[in-house]
C-alpha cells in the first residue's frame, strides 16, 4: 500500500513497506485549531514493534559496511526530496500541531538544511592513533588505533512541537554514522513525521535501515525502550518522560533534551526597547511551546517599570487566533496543557502577582498573559509553563538573579541583557545552564552550534557535530609490535 492510499489512517513504515497494524486500532490526531480530525496512525502491537526493531538490527551490519560517502549522498537526496515536499509537509505540520503555515514550512526548510549539513559534517568523523610511550612502563612499540564505530540500532523519539526538525536532527546523524534507526514520532505530529520518512524512502533508503513505530508512547514506549536490540536512545520531550526513559533503559547510552525554565536577566544598562522585543518574541512565539522559550524574566528593580511597560505594549499588539488565521498567539496543543497554564496563572494571582495584561481563554486558545511581581512562593516562578505567559520577577541586584537561577531545577539556556560585556561574562560564568545568550533571546539555532541542557534539562549534547559524536563510540585496536 502507499502512504496516502487512505488519507484518514496513515500506515507505518516497515522494511520500506507501508503497513496497517493487525490490531486494527488507530490513534486519531485532532487539529489544535478546531478539533477537526487530521488523520490517524496505527496503534501498533508489541509484536509489530518487536519486528520493527529486529529488522533494523538485522540490516545494521550491512548498513555500517556501506561507504560513508554513499550514506552522505543518501542524506543529500533526502534533503532534496524533503524540500520538494515543503508545501505538503508544511500543511500537515500546520494542521497537526497548530503552527502557522509559514512557521511550518520554515521548519521543513530548516530541516533540509540540517540534513545537508549533517551529510557534510558526517564525512569528517575520524578516529585517532595513540603511542604507548607517554605512559611509564609502555613503549612506542605499543600503539592504539582508536576507531569510531556506530552503536547499532538507535531509537529516536521526538516531541510534538518540532515534529519534523527534532526527528531529523536525530535520524540524520544516526544514519550518516552507520546506525540503523527505529523512529517513534510524537503521536501529535506523527503524520508529518511519516511524510518526512516518505521523502527518505524516495531518496533511496535501503530496506529496514529505518522503521517507524506508531502508537501512544505510554502504551508502546516501555516495550521499545527496553527492547534488547536497541543500542542507543536519543530523546527529546518532557523532563518526566525523559527521566522515566533513562530509568527504564539499561546499560545503553541515552541522550536527553528535556524541559526548561529559561530566564532573561535584564541589567540596568540594557537597551530596554530591544530587550522587550527579544523577551516577547522569545517567550511567546508558537505560544511559548518551545523548550527554549523565555519562561521567566528577572529584571533589576530600577528599570522594571520601564521594561514592563514596553513588554505590555508589545504583547497587546499580538494577534490572538487560530494558526489558520496566521495569528501570533495560537491554540495550545490540547486542553490539558491549557488547563495547566491557567492553574499556574491562578496560583500566581492568588498569591499576589500583578496582572499586567491577561489573555482571554477560549478552550485551548489562551491569549498572552504578563504577570509582574512574581515571587518565589508561586509555582509560576519554578514550573515550566510551556504556554503564553511571561512571569516577571523583580530583583535588587545581579546576585539575587544568579541565586534564583542557581535554584532552578532546569538548566537549558539563559539570556543576559546588558551593554557591559564584562558583566555579562561574569554572570554567564556563574549560571549552570547549557548556553548563555548575550543580548538575544534563548534559542536552539543555528543548528550546528552545540545544544544541551544540564540538571533536569537533559544529558548529552546535540547540535549537528555533537549529535554525530553521540552516535559513535570508540573501538580500540592495540598493536603490540
Ligand atoms: P512528551 O510528552 O514527553 O513526549 C515526547 C515523546 O515521548 C513523544 O513521542 C511521546 O509519545 C513519547 N513518550 C511518551 N511516553 C513515553 C514512554 N513511556 N516511553 C517512550 N516514549 C514515550 O513531550 P511533548 O509534550 O511532546 O513535548 C513537550 C516537552 O518537550 C516540553 O517539556 C519541552 O520543554 C520539551 N522539549 C525539549 C526540547 C529540548 O531540546 N530540550 C525540545 C522540544 C521539546 P506520544 O506522543 O505518543 O505520547
Ligand atoms: O522546543 C525546543 C526546540 O529545540 C527549540 O528550538 O529555539 O529553534 O525554537 P528553537
């Protein structure tokens, strides 16, 4: 059958064949915009998931044995096919996860660029050669050849918010390094993921080198994560899910990119107009449903009134509506997520936060809310809202901001706004996060920069070069001459 034979139920990919599940069960995907059914994907059985992993395992040695430049050429063709499908995949991302059409298409284009860069960078991986005489008792006659070899079968699990980009950013580095892949897309976003895989099949993917497993993570997740033929896991998603996966997986490498509570620290000498613009864009694009969204602002008391006024002005010009209306603030992925955001707002208001501007709720559509005078006793000061809220915490000085950040359970990114670079570097040195942005919003790209979270924000490093590294291990051959 073909992927688009029946536009309602999209089949999964097994050994380059599009298949229906024998369970006959499916999971429906509804548009966040209006609840309309976008389509459905199979709820695969454990037996089908087992076969998907085994088939990826069976062909792994052959795939590893192919020449690196052939794998690189496959990725280049994939990028080309993906670009040709920009409109179709963009439309599906838009419907499935409620991104505006232009943002959805940009995601596809960004992904094609990421795949191309990976195809190039992957050609430059190499091992090393070490002589023994640097260690007492050994001699130059003992030499180590350190090769870089793939782990084997990589399980790639992606989140809903970048259903194509955050899937390809795992699959491309796995394939270029000779790993085979079992891809588990987020259910909301799975159709876009399947279309992205169709582009890979068109590009000439050999049978079994990538199989897709679909179905709720809560149902098939533990089975696939603990499958004995999975050799490495790369996951992006919520901290709770990531921690659960890390506990389930035993004795295999696990790379995790998880949640965040990225602060924007605003010093007295900041350019407040630019700062407000970066904060509003950083906090509210895609309605705050980005791991790297600015999720709390720590502003020096002396400039807080001015900054808050500028943020208010900018937020109040944002268009709230459906993603199909090209609005700035669009419906959240589901009701449950919207309920959670509202509970954080209510808790903060009850505990005395000042409402600067409050968005109206219409089911899962929440207008943007700005709350000032957020204090440490409020959940909003610490919890990842993953929604359209800007909490503002006023601080007396830089030390107070650093102290607040030190107690953050997350450590993805932080922004510092100041004209004094020396100050920025001093503060940056004290923040336990993966990345510090100076005078810019927190954000993942460019995609070849290392990207990582510490504390509850993750383990391991991504970004094209580092993702490639994470897909390889050392294998040492010692020559005793
Ligand atoms: P999620 O609910 O944790 O889901 C992520 C993926 O895990 C989905 O594919 C999900 O499948 C799957 N899953 C669920 N339970 C599983 C289990 N027991 N075993 C294996 N897989 C399982 O996250 P989300 O709601 O999609 O994404 C939002 C979160 O991701 C936010 O916290 C955000 O900060 C974080 N995020 C982090 C980054 C980063 O790079 N640091 C990037 C993007 C998002 P189903 O969809 O079928 O449930
Ligand atoms: O949601 C997490 C993404 O990795 C954020 O990527 O900063 O490019 O929006 P972004």
